[in-house]
C-alpha cells in the first residue's frame, strides 16, 4: 500500500483559511472592513462574544461568570457582556471605571489580583465593591485598614503544566498557609469568604483542574475545622480557544469540573465562580495588517507587517502561535514574520506557511481578540491597533 506524505504547510494554511472563512461567514457586512485604508485594526465580533458567554453559562450551570477585563478592555465588549448579565473581574481603577459605565451593580464586580494598589482598594470600596482576593498576610492588613468588613478569598498555588501561558510562581500559597491567612483575616475583622486558584491561561490539561479542586477541597475542610465557614469557590480562568490546534471544549471542562466537585467536596459550595477572559473574546477577534516589507536572509524568507510584538502581539514572545492567512493561492513557502519596530526582538512568528505576498497585501491574524490591544504600547512611535466592534 502506498501512502502519501502529509504536506504540513498545506495543512496549517488550510486550517487558518477555515478559521478565516468561519469568522467572516458570521457577518454579512464584514467584507467591507477587511481591506481598510489604515491598518492595523482589530475587528471584534460582538455577537460572537455574546454567544460565547451564553455558551459558558449553559455549560457552567449554577456558576457565576465574571469576565476578566484584562483580556480586552474595549468598552463595546464590556457593554455587550453587561447587557447579558455577566459579572466582571477588575484589577485597576481604570478597568473599574470602564465597567461602571455599563454595570451599576457592585455585586457583579470582584477583584482577584492578590496584590492591589491601595488607591484601587479605596475606590472600589467607595463604589460598594467588597470582595477581594489575597495571598499574603500583608494584603489582609492593607484591606482591613482601607476596606473593613470586606469579603476575602485566598488564592492557592496550583499546577499550570500544559497551559500555553502559565501563571504560577508570582501568586498563590499552599493549603496550610491559605488557612492561616483566612484565620488572620477573621482576626482582622474581615470576612473569610472563599478560595480561588488559576490553572494557567489557555489550559489544555484537565489534570490541572483535578489537582486544583482537590487542593481547594482540602483547604475548605481545614478551614472548616478551624471554625471558618466558607461560601465561595472561584476557579479563575484558563478556558482555551483555538489557535493552530483544536482545544478542550468549555463543555468538557465544565462536565469534568462538576464531577470533581461532587467527588471531592463534602458539599458543593453555595457560590461557584469562573473568570474567563481569553475564553470569551480570544476567538472573536481578527487583526487586519498589511505587508510593508520583504527580504531573504541566510536562506530564510521574511515579511514585515505594520504591527508587532510591542504594538499588540506581545503574547508571541511567550509562545502563543496565531493562525495567519492571506487571500491568495499558490505555492506555499515558510516565512518569518517581523514586526514594524526597529528592535530585533520584534519577531512575531517563524515557519508560517503562506503564498508569496507582495508589499501592500493584507495579512489576517486569527484568534486575536485577547491580550492584544491591552498589551500594546506606542514603542518606536507606532500606535496600537484601532478597535472596530461589529455588532
């Protein structure tokens, strides 16, 4: 039997083409925005964001969903999610003020950053927000002095293996220390309210949730033995979106988590939270860029585009690989894609299969809805992408 060799370049290009066609097929008027005079722009499918939210609340029934605003703070996204009844997780006065434009209910706003600026705590408390994450005794002291009688949830350190954007190391404590912090919060007249963790952004490893829920269960029982009756378990973010490969579905994650809760928690916590960011907006954005240069260096083919790692694509430095597509047919070559700045670190991707582009061609970056504009700077004088929200 003769078997043909798989052309990996064609596989990747076809996958990106399908993502592109799927994205534009959902919007009747999108074609007119795909070849703008000024680039780069980030097009956000607002109805798609709403559909993602509805999908999550269906999969995670009995959970409260708090959108992690850090993923994309565009006001059109906040407005759309607020209209759907979503909650919001914020970490700064700026994020809070944007949310308050559209969400007037402080009970729908929490802050899970374990180390918060004092002015942010004060402003939040003045606006009626009284639920904050901690992972240190000093944070308890800070909150008790600024926001007395606030509700406190402690962040556990859990594995992040298999997550494309790990978040362990900077935050989180072990189970025994978590209980000690909850006890200390009670002594400081705060309300020990719950436990949180984060399995890492873009998590494709169910084992992370398995260990995290087990750790949370053990911490919950240890706190109970100390006379602390917790109410809330916050599972953070981590729900992945499609980049260059299929991921675990939100439905599978939800089914697995609910099974873990039944198995390992003596009783399911009265309040269950999740904090999706990427999982709500990541696959609902397409970045429109243009080719501004071409070169061949040491046998490698290069193209340069009018954005870069400092202007919206910072996650490529940490390993996120976006799908790229150009509306052309022809022989595929592997390209290194360079950014617009003069910094040699500004390399967006390598070995990207594309037909031969020409200067001025539009290059589309798929699944660019999360952590693009919010990471962007004005380095070298180049502006971040403009955001265009399609209703």
